[in-house]
C-alpha cells in the first residue's frame, strides 16, 4: 500500500500555510489548558474539521455553492449505491444551505461543475473507508474506493460549509483514512426503554463524525427490549419494566430491522447485545424455567448488578440462548453478536467458563463472531472473539494482564475504558444525570488517552478500535442522553479516526468549540463543557 507522505500539520502550521495561499484569518494564540476558556478567533474551515483529517493541503481558490450547484453521481455503469450516497448527501446539505441541490446522473469525473462522487477501484491507498476531497473553483470531487469512503467524504464536505447558510468550500485536498476500523458508540436501551427513533437520531449524529458502529445493549435485569418469536413473553412481559418503575417497552422485529437498515445506509453496523449469564432478571421474570429452581422472580426496577444468573446446569438454558441468538442473528447483517459476560457475580467461575464455551459455540453456529466484555478473557475466549475492555485506572494489574495476554493471543480489543469512554460518568459533581463509580470524566479526560498505547503489553495492532458506551440507569430522556454524549462522543470519534500525531487537546478543544453551532443547528442538547471555548 502506498504511504501518504504529506504530513499532517498542526493547526498553527496549517494556518501559516493557509495565510500563504488564501485570504483567511488565523490566530497564533492557541489558549492554554490551565487558563479559563476564552472566546477563540475563527478557525479556518480545514482547521475546524472533526475528526481531524490525516492530511490537508490547501491550494488555490475554493468552490462557491450556489443555486446552480448539482450533485453528480457518476455516469453510465456507476453503481446504484453511489447514487444513494449522493442523494443522502444532497438531503443532508439542503437543510443547512437552503439550496435545491438536484442529484444528476452522469459526469462523475472532473467534467461538470458541482459536487462529484467518484468511485475509484484503483485508489488502494484509501482503503475500505478512506476518501479524497479535492476542491477547485469548478467544484468539489469526492473520491473513494468504496461507497463508505464516499459517505465519509460527504460528512467532511458538510463541515466545510457553514452550519447554517451557503458558502465557499476552501480550495485544496483532504486525504483521509481512519486509524481504527471499529469506531463505536453503545446505547443501553434496557435500563430505560428508548424508541427506535431515538436510536436513529443517534446514528445520524455519530455517523457525521465518522463513527461506524452502534452497539445496542438490548437486555438486562430491568428490561428485555427485543421481540423473540419463540419466547414471546421476553418482550411482552420482560419488556414492561425499567429503572424507577416506568412502563418500559420493547422493539418489534420490524423496528429493529428499520434501525439496522437506517444505520447501514449511513455505513454504521449494528452490534446487538444479549447480556449473559448475568444481567438476566427480565428474562427470568418472563420464564421461570430459566432459573435453577424454576421460580420466576419479580421484575426488577432498581440499579444493583450481579444478582441474577442463568442456570448453567440446565439444558433448557441452552435451548433458550440458541433460540434467542438464532433469531437475532437472522435479523442482523453485521458480523458480531455481543454476548455480554460482564459482572456475572452470581455465577461461579467454573460455571461461567463452561457457560461461555457453549454460548460462544452457539454464536458461531449461527454464523456470527463473538463479541463480549473483557471478563471473557479470564475464561476461554473462542478463536477470533473480540473483547471489549471497560476497566479503568484502578482495575487490577492482574485483570489488565489477562486482557493483554488474550490480545497477544489474537483477540482483537475494543477499548471502552470507563474513566475515559463511559458517557454515563458525570462530567463533575454538578452534572445531574450520570454515575461516578469510575470517577468524573470532564471533557478533556474523555480525550486525553491514546488507544494505541493505553493497555500495558497491548500493541496498537491488537486494538480493533474504540467505543463510547452510554449506560442509562440515570438517563431517561433525550436531553439527558445528549447532555451526557455531547461533546464527549466527538472526542472519542476523533481518538478512533484521527492519526495519533493529530491528538492534541489544545487544538481539539477549538475543533469542539467550532462544532457548537452545528450541534445547535441540529438541536442537540450538548453540555457546554467549561474547558471548551464555545462561541
Ligand atoms: C459494564 O459496564 N458492566 C460492562
């Protein structure tokens, strides 16, 4: 693969370069972490891009969007999918610009003006998701090897235009590829039920920052949220509770399919999680046969963990997980089924290992790959199983070492360190929703860690990516969800996408600030973190 030789520039250096090439205003003063956040001077559009791209080369004059701008999706023979990506991009741009932006077939090359989407099967250096965005006075050309890359290019283009109104995309070339293949967010719809529409809204939000995975924690002690035809009481009865005693709810199979399709259109893969052998009270309340004594417990609306366990010695348990995982696999085009495996405090260690052996075999039989929380490392992870690390600074060295050993044995890691990546941790003691068992996570803390060097003994090559989980014991409304997720989700998106050399809080906090008007324009109820100089 050809290595791109254009170094990524620091914002200051980029600004200096821009001053040589275009009449833009730059500031040399970059603020300082220790000082209170001050209003920042305007950044150039390239400097505002979040996640920071791998390479930007400003050059010449830009392209002014106007009433005549069209989106061109390739000539005869161009795949239908490119047309679909172009339609979606046009729709995303019409709202803020107010322009008609018709999508036309033909002249996907340099030939016609406007926005041109171009698949280039030979652009190997752009990989599975990378893209090039080149702007000249006649238009903006988006080039990628895959439709996913074109989609990401479109998200960059959105950010090169004003949050509201039309404008000029600056001249030059952005060449960009992700650092990590897995860039995820998790939503817990079990502790509190949320409608599929809220999950789709989150897909819109995270995909514009180039995240590509939505992990959905579908089941827990407090509620079962997905219809299973062979065990209907799971959703019908087990769905009817949530933390605090609210009505709960569940998703039909059609609603789940709708979410999966909506996400796929935005190049987001859904990873469904059925947590086991612990976190199963809602299932056991629905079917007493899932307990060892055959008696169904009451539904549970508190916030304790670790008190429930499937009955490891009972064959009916394995018929249950085979049915559930089989139906879920059939609904899920993505490669992974997440089987939890965390906090199984009521399952003896030998039983836990025996259970997880069989559960992993069930996943494989249904044609999927296993994903599980990192406690599986202490049992017998199946070949290829992906482990999701959720420890923190006070996690024992022995526990971290078990994860590192598994990683070196070939188990890819997704990193969700709770004291950096858990979006349900309070920012500080004033934050109304949220928990603090892993400590407070103010905005700089969400950003200030390096996934490639984070776990001792784990090489970057073993890190599949980064995920930001949002647990909902204390989160029951859209506004609380968005308050906890934003802006920290954006910081984690940058950690997952941008090259290590681009990671710098002082510059990142200015990029965050620049997103404020975009978040406002999308009515996202973000937290105005005091460390960020919001406009
Ligand atoms: C977890 O936070 N129990 C994965």
